[in-house]
C-alpha cells in the first residue's frame, strides 16, 4: 500500500537530488534535505542516520520505508552529533527502528541549513512500567521558535507521541513515553529552536483496529518549505511506522506520518503536525 503511494508522491519532487557521501541532497528555500538509504536487517532494533552537508546544522528529520502494517516500528527519532568536537546534536538525524521477518529498505532524512539553532534537551531516568510526558521547552531568547524535536532512549521505552504543541505555544515540543522493559533507562527529549517565522499546519487521521493510516499536513502558500513534523495520539496502542517530508519544492511541501494501530478491537485517532517556513 505505502509503496504505491510513494511512487505517486515522488512525482511531486521539484529537483534532482545531488549525490554526496552523506546521501542524496535536495535544496529548496535555503534548506538542504538529505536522504540516506539503509538496509534494515530483521531482528534487533538498529540506529540509522543521515548526516548534514558540511557547514550546515540539523533542524529536523525522519524516516520512511515502503512496507505495510506491522513491518517496521520507529521507537525514537532525534538530532545526533556526528562525532565532531562540538558535543552538540547538530550534525545528523538518527532513528532507532526495528524490522521484522526480512531485510527492508529504509531511508533516513535530515533537514539542514546554514544557520545556528539552539538545541534544548531534558534527560531523565525512566523506570519499568513508568509513563509520563515533557512539554516545558522555552526557546531563549523569545524571538526563537521551535522548529523540531525528538526523543532518544532504548527500544523498551516506547514513545507514545512526539509533536509540535503549537496550538498552545509556538515554542513547545511535547513528548509522552511509556516504559515496557524490566530495567531503568535514560530518556532524552530534544527541542530545536531557530530564529525563523514558522507556520504549524496539522492534519487529523483515524487508524482502524490492527491497521495502518497516514496523515499529511501541507505547508501553506505563505510558508511553502517544510522543516519537520511530529504526531500526537490519544491511545498508547499506536506505533510510529514512518515520518518524512515529501514533495520538496515550491508549493508542494508536506510532512507525512504513518502509524500502526495495534489495538485488536478499537480504532485510534491522532494528529500529524508540521513546521513550515517562507524560506531562509
């Protein structure tokens, strides 16, 4: 199902990607969109990443695969330091993901730019059967707004949602977690701030019992360039399957979120969010 849609949406791409060592790069509105392809072997969760071009820093990112319900789970998606001396999570975007039954093709995406964002983070210890949320990210100075965010932990700390809480405030990123393991884990929640004028479109969606669904909030004409996205759910049985920017090019940008509803009897509702800009 997702593979066929990917072919249709691919026709929206406005530019031919440039190949680099870190992956294919598309440029639009002063942003650089990196795509790095990986083979995801079945079995244990793996961390995959896409690196920003030299001289740029990461503002957001995600991942995509062309498989169907229950094939791939995304546990965490977050900004990552690529091993330089800066010790900031500024060079790449990473995902902790797991595939089942066979090797699958997975792409990781990073949205990068030649600006210097502020990276905020909260770290805590999560105990077995614990659960909670984080929503207290304030950009400083107040002229900055949150362009993206994410979470990092082990696969047994399941992220129930991670999204732009723009309806309440433009400088909030919210995340909710549920611990499924038997040992304590470290959990880091990130928010990325930048001095950009942003618009935060959203799109609702419902996933039927034991099924997959998609939402695609679209950037408006006055802010046509997508930077990042997130998702909010109302039930802990939903799992993130894919999250990425699509249609990169003037007037076509959207953020695409795929979710799996693992509840055997009830449908689930969620909201996809995006951050869009007029350009740098």
